[in-house]
C-alpha cells in the first residue's frame, strides 16, 4: 500500500506497519491509523505519519535517549486498555517541537507521551497525572551566563 | 452553560453514565471525582489544550531543523 502526498514523498507500507490509535491523537480525534517512519539513521527521532491525512506527521522521539531519567508511570487503566504487561514489547514516544531555525530550543512533551503495544500495534497518547512533568520540557539546558566581574 | 452549586460530597450526573462528585474543598482547590465509562476521556482542560498545541507544533517541525549525526 502507498500513502501519496506526504511531506516525505510517497511511502510504501504493509498492513503490519500500521499502528492503530482507537482514540486518535489528542486534538486529532478522527485520525486512527499511523506509521512510525525513520528520520535519519542513528538518531532517536521518528515521524508519526498519518495514513488518513498524508500531510500530517508528528515529530516524535524515544525520550529515554534525550532525557535518560524520564520514567513515566503508566496508569493501570491504560495498561489494561492497551493490554500491556511487564513482558509486552512497548514503544514509548514523546512529541518534539523545534522552533524554526532554533534547534537548541527543542522541547519535548513529557506530560503526554505516546504508548504503543508493540505486539498488537495499538497505541494511545496518555496524559500523566504527575505534575512534575511538563508539556514543553527543554531538551538542551541553556548554559548559565558567567557573571561579569564588577569594576574595582 | 448550566450552572449548579454543590456542597462537599454532593454529585452531578451527566447523561446516564457520568458522575462528578466534590470530594474535597481546600482553600481555592476543589478535588473532583469523576466516574465515566472507559470510552469517555476526562482531562484537565488547560493541560489538554496545551497538549493539543504541542501536538500541532510537532507536526510543523521543519526536517532541516532536526539535529542529526
């Protein structure tokens, strides 16, 4: 099967590649079928490409590469809904925003990660209850300005 | 908008399957309990809107801005 007219040209895929989002992605409730596309090799970035709306693709990343200490607790109800146990292969992704021309200002959404059951290929964007995480977490910490020496 | 006043521990029922109860009132904070079927999502509004914005923003990232090896 082919998606035509994406930002990346035509994309060939098979039924096994399709990830189903029964609840859609937040803000896009009517789109339920996505592919996970590679970006460049050896980077943690991927594109969550809509099959139904070819022009739509979200930049996502594997957050543990960008933010090693990120360890979200998955609610029991979400685990049940996605049929995820400790042994289930799962993908944890977070959306990434980069203001145009400013890669150092990259942020990622740690409060609303995307969880995918790797065996059933069913996913969901969840909203964590933990307020320690933010929607716009800076990936690269700004460097501290060195204090200017005061005049003698 | 329908406006109702509730006291602590009182509930509101929406449709047949959704119930909102006032669990605790502490200063300016109101703790609400929500019973709803699994297929109905319930979120704090401002968080939901922020996530929607972030999703939109991540769909507008220019590939050339992504750091690569």
